C-alpha cells in the first residue's frame, strides 16, 4: 500500500489515502475523511511508484 497526501476538491483540506500500488492503473471512489463527499481517484503506478494522480469531485 502507498500513502498519498492530496487536497480534497470539495473542502480543500489536505488528506491522505492508502493506494494499492500493485494495480498499475485504476479508478475508484472514496469519501473525504473530513467532509465525507465522494472523490473520484485515478492513481497510476509504474514499478510500484506513483507516476500520476488525480482527485476529482463528483457532481451530485
């Protein structure tokens, strides 16, 4: 697992999430630990190193 820190696209707080580095490209949804809004996460790994990361708000 890989801990990554980023800014929530809703509340702008710095948060961290654990990412699975064994999957090269993935898209999934996690709730912000501060404001509980859903965030679409798109991490990409190469040789278990994070090479790209986006965190987008989901229109509700």
